[in-house]
């Protein structure tokens, strides 16, 4: 069952075609990797799907809804959560406060003038921090965290929005090999445990082939191949264009 579908999606910047008519289908509970050289159009595709850029042509469907042209906040309300290459946190707030604030905002409560935030959404905040393995660091300021912990916290914030579809832009960016391996295990564990669907971009090929149930390869704004990891690994076009073999 398809949870996300794009049809003929196009986007140009100053005459440069960044996304050149992308057709993409993501099935429910899949973990799908999108790879390609720098400038292939991966992040632009993610921005089109999540509503940060309007498309020039084409359509985006999510959970059976035509979300083409919808603003990001409306798309989030359907359960699509987005992370970015550069982490977007509140550095002067604690790990706990970053997640708790997201939970409260998603529930429409915000921070009430007539009640203390510290006593709200405690169980859900603790559960999410446990899932991303940050509960022991709940009192640390997010701005002081190491790169791997910042990425895990951002993943926790995405989960706190109530998303069941995660759109992750380079989730291991800036991580050491040890942190990358741990994050691969964590993403798979969370996706399987919570029945989530994941669409992600990544430059670390070992990570992509290890975690993905399907891989889509982009080059110059177009999809050049799509299939199971072993099919992509053995695809001569991918080897010639992407891996340079």
C-alpha cells in the first residue's frame, strides 16, 4: 500500500532544472534510501514533498490526499515529520524541554500562561527520549550535545510531532563511524517498533545499503534507478554514473 507518491514532480531555480519530473512511490512501513551525487536534487525533492518549496509541475499524494501546494504545518498534521541536514534545535533549552515543547505544541496546548509546563506531557516526553536513547541526558542543554546526540534529539522531536512517516535528510551527517552504526540500529529499531515509514537521503553508502528495503538513485534531478539494495549495487548505470566505476 503506497503511503507517499509523487507524479511528474518538477522544480527549477534560475533556469536550472533541479528536479526533473520525479515519479516516486513509497510503500507503508518501508525504509527507502534516496542517493545521488551532490546537486542530484535530493534535498529539493524533500523540500517539495514536505511543502517547503512549491512545485513548478507535478503532484504529491500522501495517505491518499493530494497535498500539492500545502504548507508544511498542514502536511505535518497528516503525520509527515521532517528533519534537516543541519539540526534545528532550541540550543538554550534542555533536551527534555525540546521534546516536551514539541509534544505540547502538537497537542495544541503550547505553553499555558496559567500552568507550569514542567508537569505536562511527562510520560510521553520520557517515552520518546527513551526511544532515541537520550533520557539520561534529559537535563543537558541541547546546544552542548555532541553531533550524534543532536541528530538523535532531532529524531525525537520529529517523533514528538506524532509523525508515522519520517522524512530524514542525512540523519548521520557529522557523525563518527561508531555514531553512524549506532544510529542505523536506532532508526531501524524505532521504525519497526512504531510501524513507521522512513524516506531518507544519505551519502554514507554502507549505511544506505544496510538499512534500506528499497533505494532510489538520482542524478541531475532525475531518477536513474530504483529497486532493492542488491539490484542497485549491481546496476551498471548506477555504477557508471554514481559510483564512477
